[in-house]
C-alpha cells in the first residue's frame, strides 16, 4: 500500500516549497489535507504526481505546484471569505478552509457536488459549504468575497466573478492565451480592477471559461 503520508511530505517539500512557495500556513495546510481522498481510488496512486489529477471526464485537480503558487498569490488571510470556483472533488476547498474564515465551494456537476460534500465532511472542513451552479456565474447570493480562487485556466475575462469581489478582494486564475498560460492576480481597489501577472503555468481550461471564437483576451 502506498505511503501517502510520506508522499504528501515529498509533495510539499520537493514540489511546492522547491518551486518557491514560502507561505508556511499554506504549506502546513497542504501537508495536513490527504489529497488521495479526493481522487478516485483507481487513480489514487497518482495523487501526489506533479501533474493535474483527472477526477472526472475533462475535470481535474490542479497539479500541486500550480495550486500552491496560485494560492500563495491570493495572499489569503484568516478572516477572508473565499469563493472556490470549480473545486471538482473538493481538495482545493479543504486546503483553503484551513487558511480563511469561510469557503463557498462552487461546482456545476451534480455528481462532483455530491462527492465533494462527502469528502469535505470526512476531512472535517466545517467552514466549507458546497454549492451547485454555473462556474462563470459565481455565487452572487453569497458575495462579496475577499478571495476568488479559480481552479483552472480561463480564456475570457471573468466579469461576473470580478463583480463579486469585496473592496480589497483578490481573484486568482491562470489566463490561457496560447499553449502556455500565466497566472494573474486581479485586485479590486477603490471600485476599479487592477491586474498583475504572475507565474507561467500549464493547466486545463475550466468548463465555462472558454473564449468565443475570435475573442482575444
């Protein structure tokens, strides 16, 4: 049987910390959450591989490096209200729940909603609530949010999500404009949105965020 605890330690040290992540609260949260519990049993041996983990047809968990760097870019504080967009089976929500005050976990697939609800309950993420709805629509009834975390690449500006940011709120996502994407940090300040580029990343495009034909970001 795989030693998942050792694999988790290796993931944090050899993948995430080694790639420059220095937020100790985040590293401790990733060390505490058993990623293998959020991956189908038939694929659990690959839970800590440095690649996106497929959990359903065309749905993935971000690879550990990209997830860690994107979460660090969001600079999550203990009092933050977080919207986790496209969390699939709930791994990202379990980690983010250890960093912020409250997590709204948004997923559009009914089967994944059920799986995520069960998995988050089993990992005692009591401050995470799972909602079903369109990913690009966000969770307007629960807004505003201090942090919006997008679990995948986007090809079009997430206007509806940006409208749900609180003053000082941050949205992090990978913008895909070619073969390689780049993480971006969107910040709402004085009613306007500023954008800061981050690291390069290659992650799957999230459902609902493909650009119309001919669109240029």
